[in-house]
C-alpha cells in the first residue's frame, strides 16, 4: 500500500511541475507584436506560436497587432484587436503636427484595410536610415510624436481583463513601457531578437537611437533574448544589469515538420530566408557555382525559397544573372513568398540548408525548421549559429562571409547522403527535445511569474 501511495504521490507532483499538463495559476497576458503586412518575419512567427502554446496551457493571452497586418504560417494565432500604431498614422504623425491631434474617427480612416494594404506594399522597402527620426520618436513613448497612438492602445486595454503581464515583441517597443506600467501597475517584459541590425543601419541616427533605447530600457522589468550570444550583446548595448536578462531559446511548433521519406534524387543545397544580401544569398550562390565548376558532385541542384518584396527584386535579378552567365539556370529553382505547406515541401526536398548571414544573427528560426525536417545546416561561425549548432549537433560551421569556406563545408554532406541524414536526425531529435514551442512557452511563463512576484514585493 505504501508503494502505491508513493507512486501516486510522484505522479501528482510530476503533474504539478509540468505546466503543459496542469496550470495552477493561469495568467492574463498581453502580447504586443508588430506585423509586416506583406512578408514572413521570424519574430512574428515566434510570437504566434508562443501565444497558441500558452493558450493550450490554460493562460488567457491577447495577441495585439501593431503597425501592419500579420503574415503567418499555417493556422497562426488570430489577432484579438484592431491594429494599433497603424503604419499610416504613425508616419503622418511623424511628418505633420496636425495629425498628432486629429480625432479618432479620422485615424480609423487611415487604419482601414485598403490603406494598410498600400502601406504594406512599401514595408519591404523601408530604409532604416530614413526611419531614424521616427524610430527615435517611437522609442520616446509618451514624449514622442506618436504619443496619441499609445493612449489609444491603453484605452482599449482598459476595456479588457486586467493583465498580469505585458510582453513587448522586441526592443524597439520599449518606449511604451513607462506609460503601460504607470496605468496597469504590472510588469512589462521585452523579448529581444534582431534589433541591433536595424539600429546599426541608421547612419547618423544610430548613436541617438541606441542611447534612447538604453534610457527607455530602464522602464522594462525583464528582457528575454533568444540566445546567449544576443543576450550578451544587448546587455552591453542597452546597459542592462545581468539579473534583468533571462535567455530563452526560441522554439517552434513541430506540427507538419518531418524528414523526407525517400532518398532525394539529386544532392540539393537549400536557402530559405528573405532574399536580401544580409541573409547571404549571394554567398550560397557563389558556393553553389564553385561546386558546380569543380564537378565533383554530379547533378548538384540549388533551391532558393523565402520572402521577397519589390525592394528585393534588383538584388535577386543580379543573382539570377550571375547564375545565367555561369550556364546553370536549369539547376536552380526559385520559390517566392510561399505558403506554410510549400515551405514544408521545400525543406523535405533539400540535402542541406544554409543561410550564411553577413551579420551576427540573434537566432534563426530557419535552423530549427530545417533540423525538424531532418535536414542538416551549414552556417558561419558567427552570431548565435555556433551556439545552436553545438546545442543540436545538427550541422557544420564555416568561416563567416566566405563562399570558399562555405562550399568546402557543404561538399562532404552533398557527397555522402548517409552522413547528411545522420546529422539531420541528430538535429531533429535535439529540436524535439530542447527547442519545441511548448518548452519555450513554459520558460517564458517562469520569467513572467518571477517578474510579477518581484514587482509585488517592491
């Protein structure tokens, strides 16, 4: 009898500890997430997956869109409100003082679907050098030119159940924190992913933007970077004390991801990300052309997929011209702005994935998606890539910004399918074990709970 009681006790305490199965203290969470309107964004996909996971765990989570409509994979979480900080209104308020005082019925006209659809077409062509003054204004929150937008958001949130915590999707939103805390008396936490590349590209506005972000970061209770690499970087740039920084690796929903069942007909290099220089598409193409010229890998193919906006056309056309000049057009396929199902099919049709960014990437969801599909990765030894490849065992590292090193790292995988499959399977198991979205959501909830307790104890 004692053995039975002991066993039942163990099961009971295990259930209590596992937040995925039993939620003892459900929270009211508000997730504030920008949309892109026209292309997939890694942070947006992450937020949608996390919101759905937290809802499955029994927490009430409001997903509030900012700027532009969401573009999501599969059946992403639906927005729970109208769009706040609408892209057209934010721009007009920056440029013309009149629009900082217009009535809300007029603001709603500029927030209409057709106006935001027009703005979304321009979203991919945004230049951070041109956005410098507006970014700084947004970072100043209630003291900036978009203060009216913040008050509209607050007024709507007052009509909803009182939140236990408010989560900002990225560090460019820290200007909201002071007023949100003042009104709701709850902690404000902020996820960190990719802000540095945007701020560093602002030319003469860069130093002021970083200084403003650092000053306003003092109003945030906890920061959650998606990798140790990025946590260290942002702690320095935003002057954050170590106890305010809590690393939580990204996780993905594993639904739909699985390895290809049959052997791939031809060795195939895959690139899947936005088709811009920063993601290293030109390096992948140069490595592919080098391998083709060497002739060691018969029938080598290249598949390029991912987001492409109108502003990316010139760069893409330059890369296509380079391939045509080399005489390998028939060996390359291009897939633009694909659906979730098309992405899954894309990943199951490649031998390896490489997205050799030319900057220090804060994470890279495409790594988890490839590994979840049993596809190994070849990445530069930079940013969070070293951390992720070592944690998963699902890839090979090469020298950054070096097409020759990239080609050399790719060649053994392309010439030995079994070797590639073993690495891919090792990575797949690691993603299932350590990088699934439920695990990420549970760790985030730990940070939210600690922030709530800390604020209550003050």
